C-alpha cells in the first residue's frame, strides 16, 4: 500500500491540534502517541483510512475538534472510526464526564465496535500500556498520580478489562496478544509493591537452589507442547512458571507462544506452606505419620521428637 497525500494532511492536522500538549508527567510532545498508534495500525495491516483515524483518534476527545470537521477533511469513514475510539465527545475537553463513567461506557461500546475501531483501539491501548509500564519501571508508584483517577487499581482494572474484551472478541490476535502480555506484566509488577526493577524482585536466572519441573510435554507437529515448573528465587519468592506452545494458545489467545507466571512473594510463602500441608493430610487419619512418610518419599530431611 502506498499512502496518499491525505495521510500527510492528517499528520499535519494532528500535529497542529496537539501542538501544546505533552504526554502525562513528561516533556514528550503528545504527537508521539498518535504517530506510534498509526505506525502500529500500519504494521498490523491497517488501511490508509484506519491509519489516518489513528493519527486523529484523540483530537475530538482532547482538542475540541468536531467530528464534522474530520468528516469534511478526511471522510465519513475516518470520522466514524475516531468517534468509536473516543470516550468523550464534549466540545470542551475540560468538561468530560467522570473518569470511571467514561471508561465503563467505552468498554460497553467495544463489544459492538467495528473491526476498524477495534484495530485502532487495540493499537492505542498497546502503546499506552507500553508507556505506562516503562514509566512505572522508572518512577514506581508515583506514576499513578499522573492520571485523573489517581488510583493504581482503577488503571489496572481498565487495562485488564480492555484486554479481556478484545481477547473475547478475537480482534487482531497478534496485536491484542502483545497488549495482553504487557498488561499482565504491568499488573504483576504494580501489585507487587513500590519496587520498579523486575530483575530485583523476580530474577529470572537466579534460583535459590530449589526447582521442580511439574510438567514437561513436547508434542509433535500440530499439537501443543507445555512445560510447568516451580522455583524458589534468590529473594525468597516462590514462582510457578509455564508455557504453552502450539495450537491451543493460538486458539485461545491468538498467539502460539503463551507464557505465564504465578508468584508468591517471600513474605507470604510460610502461610502458603501451612495451607499446602493442611491440604496434603486433610483426608488422612494418621496425619503426622502420613506427613513424615511423604517427607521421606521426597528425600526431605526431618527430625522427629516425642515425650
């Protein structure tokens, strides 16, 4: 596809509309975001109309530009996509409805959005999520004050709900698959506390000497390979990690390579251990004897004393 002068005109229009705006909490010119979203749309097979709509997707919501003006300059189809990607059509960007109300309405709209709207929306949310994750790594929990809601839980809720809706709809699986992974990492890290460096708290290559493979299945062509293991990391965190490779994750998530982690931080590990022991001997009459038999079968040293 060769882009026409319409795309150049849209780029100039978007740059002028966002000229005095910056990305939240930074000195980065806001136009960097529409440029990135438009690039993602093109990289994922979007048409010129969709790429133009990506450039303009925030001018109504944040700049006071009207849909009528977009329609007159760039056509009804572009205006329709921009409308579908906007959570506010107020002529005055300072008089938007409350944040949660707008986001809930947008989530409801996504379920009935056109494929073009879903493409631009997924690209928009992926770039935003990438930036949020990068900023969280840099400034930690101070990041959340940049948002209108000021709430980490609200931001994570919004991104996770969008990921669920887009995945359920089966929209643009490669794009949505990357968005879902970024959101998953962001949620896992942000809920872990104020730390910012994932390698500091979850060192992928540093175990404390305790590791156990729970499942290792290598399928032939057309099947699904899977591996599941559990590790105690050097920081004391217990991490169950796995991957599925093949047809099943492609069918469920639109990506043939699906990785996941379940992490119990070191401070909660002892409580986990007690519950696992309770579950292990729950149906046994001789609970202490059964527990010692189990320890012996796993080669785990123990001491027994009685009076």
